[in-house]
């Protein structure tokens, strides 16, 4: 039980540190829907997130 609580706390802290603006929050929501609803492989999500990050960086 303690390991489950530790994983929950670490997940919460990582989420708070990573989701800092509207782009990261929207990307996380889209990725969550894709992985749980459409069963997309997480490797494709990592690749897509990287491409979105590069495009966002180039557009700024």
C-alpha cells in the first residue's frame, strides 16, 4: 500500500511541475484521450509530443 501512495504523490508532483501552460495541459489532455480511448501506442504519443514541442518552439 505504501508503494501505491508513493507513486501517487510522485505522479502529482511531476504533473504540477510539467503542466505549466495551456499548451502542455492541452497536449496532456489530448494524449490521455488518445491512449485510453483509442488505444494509441505510447511511442507514437512521445513522437507526436516531441514534434508539437519543436513546432511550438519554432513558432515562438
